[in-house]
C-alpha cells in the first residue's frame, strides 16, 4: 500500500501549491477518492487476514473518529445514547461505522442523520428514497446505488466487519427512513 500512498500524497501536495482553479478542485477530489479507495482496500485486506485485535472501546470515540475522518459537520448528525464501550477491533469497527455514516449522509434527502445506541445495538438512520435493489445485492462489493461517485465497497466492508465480530448488520426501510443497525448480541 505504501507504493500507492506516496505518489498520492505527493500529488495532493502539488495540487495544494497550484493556484485555485476548476482543475485544482477536480484533482483534489480525485486524489481524495484514490486515498479512500486505498483505505478501503487495506480494510478488505485486513479482514481477509483475520487479524482482529479486539479491545474494549467506546462507541462515542469510534463515531467521533469516523465523523472526523469524513470531515462531516456535527450539525448534520444527531447522536444519542452512544456512551457504552464494546469489545471490537476499533480500527475495523470504526471503518464499518464510517462507511455506514458516509452512506447515510450521501443518500439523505434531509438532515440530520441519526445515530442511536442502546445496550444491544447501534443504529444509523437517514431519510431517503427506497433502495433500487434488494439489500442483499447492495451488501456485495462494487455495487453502487447511484452514480454519485461511490465505489460500491462501503456496505460490503460494513457487512464483512460485522461478520468478523459475529455482529448482525440489519437493514430496514420504513416510512421514508433507512435504518442500518448493528446488533452486538
């Protein structure tokens, strides 16, 4: 992965030194997308290596890390009840949360999105149009819902991380709201 990260980092640096222009913005988005793809491929690689390193980690801290990584403004997300800690590989589980949150934000028809926790699960909810395909298809790698620049790996990664932790990723669409819930038990 290092062989891919170094030229992307250099490219991002060069782009930042350029004068503001439409091409600069386009290149910046392209490099960010490449970085995201590399991170997701690294997550997939780690999952297939089955090298889980579980620690007791607070849901709140993993949610905050995911929001920071996505550079999402806190005002478009409402979080409640997520003070508990769970036994997870925090890096992988944060990646799963990040992908579910990113998906919710990108596909929401109104804000805020809601992240709610209770002792047994975490749920990420957003308004939006119904899925155009069964959720089982959407959970497969490289399946995208719209031409919004998504890579089609987010839900696949979230599902795979949940399976590795023996958690259940459950989806429901009800009254215009998408519900992605991870059950810990």
